[in-house]
């Protein structure tokens, strides 16, 4: 549930519409990603409720060389929040909850509980601090936690701003919503998910996760660091309804089609979910492109990343789950949707450039910029150059040309000038000049 230096919503620039679908080009694209260790995961697109495209690549478990397939299951991180939001509206429909009900009915010990509503929790407007942003989170994320222990962590973290004064993403909101659902509905979150969503829709591969079971076709997650490195597993007692659901793109697309088709909750509730304020609705983001808008959610936990979106005007749903990405997955989404809408996209060329350890040492140091909030530490070890922004994980930089390196996963390019002690940083259309201290 951590983000890289700059996080961005999925923005598509796609024009026009066509019934044509260039499957051969898209398969060529994914073949190239697989050959260059750029992506492991699964993708599904549906149109009018029918599967238009499905593809799986890479491995579910590298230790046994178990390949991913269309039934492989992934931790979907914060896409869980959309499932949780649906369950909240189920509780509202059953008169067990109300949008304007306040948090002090359940957890009065939380700061500002008397002023925080269910709606504000759903919209990430409560002001409750996001506990997954703290360095302490990394010390306990793999250990089981009880509701009482999680509640204590949230209470101790306090509030960042007055309720409803702004939007700020916080996993703590949806952890609390999980406990509220369980109290108000008298069942566990896993039971509620099964009764109200997965069983009615026949989602056989969607459930609350536990320890990853590779024999059950559940995928482990990886980060590319001079080869794929297996990542630790967050204990699912921690994220619960904020990020503990396991699924795959086929099930997510079925869920998406049902949600936006009014088959899960009344359309008046769906419209409330889609009411975007400061970039977020109730359990949904909006992803605009040209004159169209899709609604969905992103997810990230451990080495997993995921996204789904629904384009109502064309009745298209798209879902992607990944257990290993060594490039910007937004580029993958654009390639898929460009194919759906018969728009051109470029097949990438993955460049490499040989650099000696002696040359790498010329780039080492701490780089700062007055117009950038973080310092970037550059290190070199065993023939690998790494970057690390203040308070964030280290990442491997791949040499692509003389003095030029990329961290493709976050769309970062760094161009060094050792003689002048400078580094030109580019990401998402932003260019920053750094100076080595």
C-alpha cells in the first residue's frame, strides 16, 4: 500500500471507437514484456458482458516455476475498498447503517469520532491518519493483529485534519468500516463478502485472503532487483476490508459489470459512489480519457499491483492484476485500451547499456533540489546502481545510455553529469535539476 516517488491516477487518451481488435499486436506486446522481465500478471477485458481479451504471463511461484494462468489468484490490495463500499450500501439498504451516521456510535475513542460520518470514511475525507504511511507499519505488517490492536494503532495515530475539509487517502478509514460492518451486520467480513457478493455473482476465485497458498493457484509477489525477488506477505488481519481481498481479473470484471449494471446495489447507490469530490468518490476513482470517463479503483500491496475500470458509455470493463512489475503499469493499461478502441500505440524498445562498477561509482552521492520535496540517495554495489528517495524504498536503476538510467516501473529517467555534480530527473512530464551535495 506504499507509493513510489510520484503516484498518478490512470489517465487514458483514447479517441474514437471501433469494433476492430488487434489481438495479434497486443499478444506481440505482452510477449515482449514477458521476454524482458517487465511484467507478471493477468489481464481481462469485457465488452457488453462478453470476454473480449484475456492474457496471463509470468509465474505465480518462481520457486516451482508454476506459470500464471487465467484462474490464478492475486492479492488485489485497495480494489478491496470497492467491495467494502458495496457491502456498506448493502447494510444501508438493510437499515443497519446510514451514510450520515457518525463514528462515535461504534468507536468514540477515535479522534473527532462525533463529527466523522460513514460517508466521510467511504470518501477518504475523515482526517483519520493513514497508518500505512508510517515507518512503524513496516515493522508489524507481516504479523497478525487483532481488531483491538488495530484500533489502538489508529487511535494513537490521531487526526491529520478536520473531518470533511479535504480528501486524503487513508487505509485506516476502510479498516474501521470493516469493523463497523461486522458489528452492524453480525457477521465476519469474509462471510459478508461471500453472502452478498461472491456467491450471488458466482465469483469462485474471490475471497478474503490468508497466507498465500501456491497449491491453490495463489500467486506470490515479486519486485525486480537484478532478478525477481520474492516479497514479504502482509498478514491479512491488518488491511481487512481496505486491502485483504484475493481475486483475479475475470472475477473483477464480472464484479464490475454487475456493479455498474445495477445487479449488486440500486443504481442510486452506484451514482453516489460515482460522485467524485477532490478526485475520489465513495470507494471509486474516476479515470478520464478524452470525452469518456471510467470508474474503478487501483490497488497495491506487497509486490502486487492491480486496477479495474468500467466505461459505461461503451459497456467495457477492464481489469489487470500483477504480482511483479518492472515497468509503469499505466503504460500497459494504455496499450490494452488503445487496442480496444482501435487506437495506435507503440511497441516499446527495451534498451540496455553496459556500465562498469568504476563508472557507477562516479554517480554515487546525495542529490537535492530546491523545488523537489525529497532528496535522492544514489548508491552502487555489485554492478548495480540504486536510487532511494527520502523515506521510501530503494529501487534499481537500469542503464539505457551513457550517463542515463531508468526506473521503468515508476516512469523515472535520470541523466547524470558527474563532472558538474548534477542529475536531470524526469517523471510523468516533470523535469527537475538535482545537484550532488
